[in-house]
C-alpha cells in the first residue's frame, strides 16, 4: 500500500490518469488544473495505451512503483492499462480511496463511437463503476506540444460544475475540446457513426507480410445539430454523459415477449 502524503488535507482526493502514458504533456496539464480542487495522486501507465478501452491485465503481474512527482504531487507508474491503474487505486494500492477520477487530457478526440475504444474513457468509466464522479477529457490535437491553455479552462469549468452538482451513480462525462479557443460548452449526445477501417498490407525487412490500420470516421448524422461531432465542428466543447448500461431498451421492448 502506498501512503498518501501525510500533509495532505481532508480535501477531496482526485485520481488523475490517462492513456497516453506517464510522460504525456496532457497528463501534466491536467494535474496542474486539478491541484486547485483537491489533493491529487497520479497513477499512469508507463507507456502509451491508446485504444485499450477497458482492457485489463490478466496474463502477467502488475507492477506499480513511485515515479518522479508531477507538479509536486505523488505519482506512480503502472505496468498495466489505464483501467488497471484505476482498479488498483480502489483495491489496496492507496491507503485512501479516490473521491473523483479524472482522465486525460488526451491528445486527440474521443467523440462519437471512439468512446468505446478509448483508454482515456475506459479509465473514466471504470471510475464510475466504483461509484465516484468521473470524467474523461480530450483535446482535438494529436501533437506532443499541443496548446492546452484553453482546454484547461474547459476542464476547470466542467469539474467545478461536477463539484457543485454531482453526477448520478455509475455515470461519467466524456468531454471533448476543439483545438484553438472554444466558443463555449454544450451538453449533447454521442453522434451515430463509425470508423471505416482500412488495412494497408506491407512487408517488413525480413520479407514477412503485415497489416497497418488506417481509415476514416463516417458520420451517419450529417444534418444533426444535437451531437458531440456537430458541436466540436462548430468550435464548442462537448459534454456527453456516459453510462455503462449497454441495454438497448427499444429492442428489449420489441423482443421481450418472444418465445425461445
């Protein structure tokens, strides 16, 4: 068990994690914002874990060791996935359970269907499963030296609102922030769309074939003005409430009287 600093107050304990790895700039920017709201502990994967969704490590030991402090707060490096980091924090790694889980700031958006692939959102969803308010933040900029200055204002506003109003149990927020200066923040729904994968066949120097995935996003609701994609394209930060209940209630009503 890793003790939290003895001089920490009784302010909320905020777990900060991400899926871009412990060296990512977005993680450091998020820690800087969160320091205004409570006591911070950082637990992050030692390498980038983009696309890991809610993956967990079951085939090898998990190792978590102290790492150099980020902005002076306790920081730990985990050999596993973002969800592993969250699970460990609630199951014996720390001597105090987090009151909030905040994931990001991701380099690149996690809007629409990307929510189901994102390690950033996997961590936030895992936090919500533990019954604490959780949020995932993403910026529409993949560059290592992306400008997070405006995104941090959005992070602070959203977190302050959660502090003041709370979130329903087992719910988290998927927050996506456009590049540049956002015009504002819009609560909206997830756009209906999908990634159209394209696999390019290549050959390595040893003459072995392999495939490299690329592709593009296809929006099925080009005319909708209610979605995260729409508001992002119009320079607003989008806030989508996310729940883990994946039941399709419309279909449930249609098939509940079937005889099997």
